[in-house]
C-alpha cells in the first residue's frame, strides 16, 4: 500500500504544528521518521492513523479511504491495567472477532506473543508489567491485527538495547514478509540507519529531507537539525554509524 501525504496541516488550537507537508511511503518499506522533540513526528503518525484532525490529503493506494486494518501503536501506552496481556493483544483483532474468540484468532495472537517473547506473560495484568514489557504488549497488539499499514510511535523507547534490536528485526521482517507499509518514529539515529529503508527528517513541522539512510544521516543534517556535531563511520556490515561528538 502506497501512502501519499500531500500538503498536510495539523493544528493544536491556534498553534500550527505541521504547516504543509508532502511525503510518500512505499509498500514493503520501513520509513523511519526522525527529528528533534516537538518537530511534529507524532502528529504526522496520528494524522495518518486517523486519530487527529488535519488539513490537506492522505491517500492510500490513491484513495482517501483508510484501510480497515491499521496497526497503530501510539506513544502513550498507559491505561487498561485491568486487562491481561492476552486480552490486550486480542483487542488488536477487534475488527475480526465475532461473538466468540475463534481458534484462528488465538493462534494469531499466540504467534505474535511467541515472536516477542511474551508467552510467559500472557495471563499477567498490564499493571503488573514494566514499561518496557507494556511497550512490547502494545506492539504485539498492533501486529496481531495483521495490518496492511503499520504506524509505530517510538516503539522501542523503553526497551534495553537487546530488545530494541529484536523488536526492529521483527518489524522489518513483518514488513518484508507481509508487504506492509511501515512508518516508525525513532529517536535513535543509528537504529534508524540500520533498519529503515528510507528516512524522513522533520524539523518544526517541516520535512527537511527524505531518502536513504546514507543520504539523510550525515554530519551536515545532524548539525543543522539536531544542533550536534557528529562523525560518521561504517559498521562491519556496511551500515552507517553516527557518533555524536558535542552539542553545538
């Protein structure tokens, strides 16, 4: 599914946080959205998910009709502590559930829980989990919907480095295997460079640049957008690495 954002505007009251943004996300690709705090990344994801009013247009394979299956994981994942992990992930299949939970629904949920290492927590309540564990649960909920479009807002912010890598590998694998269109907001530029096919850099609600990791994550952009002096190097597998040196 090709997602085309044209002249997108988003306001919070009288404050315009996105003044007019054009962006295209292609099917089968992971598009990482990066930028400083307050640059409009979450507002972009919310607008595409349909949970925030906006101006301009958003087309899905050329039509304004949003797909019925969107896997959306917001930044704020608090609440619903009275539900178990299994119940929470089952909610991701809400549009598919009938009067009863079918075997296919349970199988799909168990497969996602297994992939994310959550099977042992299936009967635990959300309120009993750590922030990182809850983050994994809501990612599982987004994936359990078997979405055509996956929208993830900082899905690894509360995770340790091992789980960050594991989650991004799962997201990348699901995108490839299912032909998803995936937009993910990330703060770690090196994670974005390693796992994204394309990167959109935002600043003050505007798109600064959009392209491959090698073309977008480079010292001049990091200095201009993040006010950080950085050096670039290459990992043994050819992925770019950004090393921050000092604040400018």
